[in-house]
C-alpha cells in the first residue's frame, strides 16, 4: 500500500499508519510475515509477472493456501485462487 501511495495509484483519507491498524482490528486481519519458504517459492516461479512484490504475494498465497484479492489478470497463470 505504501508503494501504491508513493506512486500515486492509491490515496487514503487518513495516513497509512492510522488506516492499517484500524483495518486489522475491524476485520480481524492478521499480518503475514515474509518467511524463507516464501522467498524460496518466489525463486521457483515462472516469469509470468515481473513485479517482484506481486510475485512475493503469489508465493505467499501458494505456501499458505490463501486467496489473493486482486483483479490483475497476470496472477492467473500461477493457479493461485483470486477474488475480485
């Protein structure tokens, strides 16, 4: 989110350091830390998507059996479940 804000692709009505804790509490989200297993999985991914951060999200979804919230069609070749 910080990257999207910095490049002008996302704007929030409050600062990120206020927004994130509020959302975590309201929806009972838990932060997902980056593990070695996630990074090893990134290394083995085909280059369907060139964005390194998105590739990390894909790897985390694969390792943790998660659904990604995205409308980015570049995620489809990885077979990761998406919702949007």
